[in-house]
């Protein structure tokens, strides 16, 4: 493990458990994640022109990602339910892929971080893009989903170095 860190959700005998955050201080915590959906250039054009048969791909994916962040504790075992202060989800076209770059920022004033909420938001937004455009392009690829930055809490700040 990096830096000798130990898994916090695994007990001494290997059993899974939810971490006790009761003694932690409430702090402002922030996380940013990103990912992408790679597709044929024609598929990107269809989405950007608003011609997908299922409707507004970008708007629907944005809402799906925000909803997913709020429901992360229902999807990922051992995550704490959080009263999220803010979720922002952005989707930008990238002709170089070609495809769409998805990023999410989540903020909370709480006792535990929001990395999983940001990653879940990006993942579900990417899945929604795929679902809404799969009739046009089943070869789309979802990838590069990763934590970009986080701040707040006992473990300190994290900023991914440029690739």
C-alpha cells in the first residue's frame, strides 16, 4: 500500500465494517473527479446537435450525475450518507478523443470526504451518455475515471499530477 497506509474499512480479521467518523471534526471537504466517453466523431456531432433519439443527452447526463452523487451511500457499500452542500457536473466536447469529457465537483461540510460522491457522479453521467447514444454507436468507450483533487479532512489535500 502507498506510504504504508492501511485499509480503513477492513478489521483485524478481514471483516468489512463502516468507519466510525463520530470523533472527527466537521470541516469543509471538496472533491473533483473526471472521466470521458470516447465515440465516433459522427456520434459526437449527433449529441451536440441535439439529434439523439432519446433526447437531450448532455442535460440528462448532468442530472443523472448529480442524482448519483446524492445517492452514493445507497450504491457503494460502507459509504456514509452525506448532506451534500453542492454538486457541479460539467460535460465538454473534445474533438481530439473524439468524445465528451465529464467532470464533477462535490462539496460538503461534514466528518467524511466526498471522493466517492464525485467519482460516482462522473461514472453515472458517463453511463447515461452511453445509454442515450448507444442506438447510434455501441462502440463507445467509458474511461479514465479518476479522482483529480480533494481537500479537507484529516488526510489532507490531494492533487493528481498531470499525466
